[in-house]
C-alpha cells in the first residue's frame, strides 16, 4: 500500500532583532492554534542561525492538501498574521510541498530554492534540473533533493529542497564553478531564483529521494516539554514573581507566560532535542527497553530538579494574607 502524501507548508519570515522574543511568544500561540485544526500532523519552528540562516523557518504538516488549504485560508491565521505584521521585515516566503515520508538519516542543512520559470518553459526547466541534480549529487555531503512544481491556488514557482549533511558542503556546491555554469545555461527560461537556507535541514519532513529517520512520537515530545518547562516555571516562581507581585495577577501571569514560552521554544527545547536524540529519534530501531529508560531518565531529572528547588525555595517565607 502506498504511503499517504502529506501536505507540508514551509514559511520563511524575517523578524526585526529587537522583537525576537515577541515573535517567539507569538509563534508559540500560533502553534497552539494550528494544532487544533483538522488534519494537523505536526509542526516545527527553526529559529535563525546567522549568518547562513537569517530567517525564522516554520514547518507545518497536514494530512491532506484540502486540510492545509483550510488552515492557510482560515480567519484565525489571518488575524494572527495581522497582529505580528509590524515586527516583520519584508514579505514571507510560503512554499507548499506534497510528499510522503519514510525512515532514514537526518540532514544538517537544507537550501530552499524558489524558481520562477518562464511561461511554457517547464519542460526545459525539468530537463535542466536533471542535469543540475546529477552534478550536485557528485559533491561531498549530498543527501538528495525534492522538487515541488507549482501548485494551483498555493504557489506559482517551482520550489526545490536541496539537502546536504553540513553547511560547509552545501556552500561548497552553491559556490562551485559547476553550478555557476549550469545557472548560466538556465538564463533563457528561468526568470528569477531565490535561495534561503535552514540549519535544521527539515530532516523529519521530507524524503528527498533517500531514506530518513522517523519523527519522534507525540508522547516523547510531551515528556521533553515537561522536562524543559518545569525548571523555567520554578525559577519564575522563586525569582521573578516577587518582583511582579505589585502587578494585577492576570498581567504578571501573562508576562511570566511570555518568558516561559520564549525560553522554552529557544533554546531549551532545541538543546533537549539534541541531548535526547538517542531516545527521541534513534538511528536504529526503537526498543521498549530504551523507551522505558528514557522515561525513567526524564522523570529522574525532574525529581532531582524538584529537590533542588525545594531546598532553594524552603527559606522563602510564604506570602500571608492580611
């Protein structure tokens, strides 16, 4: 039986530096909203990683193209975008992919290439792209690429996901004389081409013509979120809340939530995902023993943190009502 062809939208957006925390909190709220839509499978937010990746990259996957369209055209999404627009720089790059998934290795770096092809020149572009792919496949670190033709109602351009195992290997190909020669060949039928890089590589989202590793199950992600969120909340209770005690509770709580969500999204979850990669997305077949061991380790770390916070917070006298 063939695998389902999920619909994935990749959004690149640039944020003014002084509003990074505000955008992180907004994106956390956006992630909660999209998760309630029918057909939502999973999502990932990749913060900027200068100098190669200057954008925030947001990846969202749905079961069908129709369900993705319902999200993209929803009033909830439109209202959220209108709210955050003042802190954005330039226009978002929004690209939609239709494709299946399968097991295999993760990538470290992906280039998203948006190509505007001249009218009636699609066949010439596809023939040229085959030569391009044959050339880039001979370069060290090449892991594959996936080309999405224009999708009516979504995007007018061809979008290519080019995957290498490191930023250095990707840059070596992008700046190579071989690629420059092929780019010159395409000038007759390519009107415009834009390249954006993402450090993460979308390893859990696209097959790229090669096998890749499966995504971590939701229950494991929940444990990682719990491990990351618990110390953040406890630190706020012990050290931040006393400074905000003069504020009305809804306002002080809202400020705490903004900080919690921002710090959790970056860098806490990013770090924990790397440290627990052996458990979240193992390179070999997952085993019950490893799954249980990971749960025990997470709970043990939370228990240790609880003891630490107990002894730190014990001398602090509770607030008494008058």
